C-alpha cells in the first residue's frame, strides 16, 4: 500500500481583524519571520522565502501554486489547521474556504482542529513595538492572557460546527479512511466527558449524511479512548525532541559557540540526527497502532526569541535519508497516512516550501525519497 504524505498547512498568512487587535495592524506570521535574529554562531535567521515571496493566502493563485508544487514533489495533501472557538467563533478559516470553492485545485486535504483557547504565549511577539493595541488592554507580562476563549458548547453548537464542516467532508478531495472523513484534534485531555459526547454525536451525524462515521484521531500522549478515537498521531518533532531535555552534545557546543551555562537557546538545542533516529526507533516500536509523524526542520526563533527550540545540523541530504527510511516503513506496513511538519510553518522554521538558502533542495529530497520507495 502506498502511504500518502500529508504536510501540515498553516493558514495564518493573511490579515484578520482579531490579529490586528492582538498583535498590531497588518499582522501575519510573516511579521515575526522577518524580525527573527540569530541567537548563536551560524544561526540561520531570518529565514527568507524564495524570491521574498511573502504571500497572502487570500490570493487563490497562491493556493493553486502551492497545491501544484506539493503534487509535483511527492506531497499528496495538506493537513490544514482548523480554529473553532466558543459560540462558533472562527479564526483563519478563509484559505480553506477558498480551497473548497476552487474545485480545480487538485490536492487532498483534511483538518486538524487546534481545539484550545488562543493565548498570548509567543515570547518574541508579546510586547513588541508592532503589537501596541493589545498591550494597552492586557498586561504584557501575563504569558497566558487569553486572546480567544474556547468551549465545546452544547449539542446545538456541536451540530452547528458539524454543519460547517459537512461541505468539506463531502468534497471529493477531503481525505477519508473507510469512508470516514479524517478529523484530527490537538487536545483531548480536558473537558473529557463533553468531548466524548460531542465525538459520538458527530459520528452519528456522519452516518446520517452517508458516511461510515467520522475518523477521529488525537495527538499522542493525550487522553485516549477506543470508544471515541480511531487512532492517535505523533506530532513531530515535538514528540521526539521536547519530551526530554537532553544535555547539548559537545560537538554541537563547539560548532555553534555555545556553552551549557549560557541562557536562552542553549536549553532547547537539539541534534537533527538524534531527533530523527528517535523518530525511527519509536516508529518501529509503535507502528501498528499509531499515525506516524515526521519533520523537515525546526527553529521557532521567530516566535520565541532567545527561548527558541532549535534543531541544528539540518541538510537536505539528511532529510532525504531519514524520510526515505520512514516512508518505506509506513508503506511496508500499509499505513494510510504519514504526517509531515510542515508545508509552511515559517514561524517555527518547519517548512518545506523553497527558501533563499536552499531553494528547492528539500522538496527535491522528498521527491527522491518517495520515488525510490514507490
């Protein structure tokens, strides 16, 4: 069975009314990306998209070009982040709605619901000179200031949410497993009883509309119930890197001029090879029961500043080597999905889109890894 590669897709590249309030007029993820600064020797920041293409995802041609690029380089679909909050309030929904309307854009997709409140936790964003409006209303030192509250609501609100999702589920490009629309949830360890009821109700609604139910998956290490969730998924590199704080290797210390006594990025510096090896080891061990995750690279300096989590020593050649092994493993074991972090998480340095430094090298690496295992 050929495993399908789904790259995480962030829609926060267009201006919204709330983001203008929270972070300042004209905010998108590009703002933080442009302002990032190096934190140590040879630190690659800021990262610049190829041709300085700081695109706007309200432009249908941009989405069309992204889909064509993904298809040409071995990515089957986008795992689009979905934001639905208290009383049905939405954020960043426009790019997915544009995709739904444009039936000629040939790309598979499904949603991952970031089902939690939006909180002001981006250390490199909070209190910046370009976020004055919200700073006047909220104590800038309060890292957990709530931007948008989250509640599941009651049955009426569950149905409203499902009815919004239904046109997407019915679209021929929306990915299904056993005629069940795939829908992932980041959080499943709070309001457990309500979530259980909502999920079971959604399953009944899905059957009412001609599906075999809804294929729910939750992030690994959260609450898990076989009565509700069909699967768990690994979000990488979080699962294999952030879980344990490991001492920085002497080789990395020397190469990047970092000592253990220094504050900031030192605490959160990781070896690309070691993280990938942990992913492969874990995947062999848990392959039968989980959706496997992978990553291209990671560096969230644009969001965290000196407290960034950075994976160093990345190269396209390493990515091809490790991804090829993982992809082959998934295909051999008939895994329907392999998750990839990410298509365009520029604020976390987790992207496979071409940039000024490597151009198309990571896309070429993925294409080679997929081609030689198909």
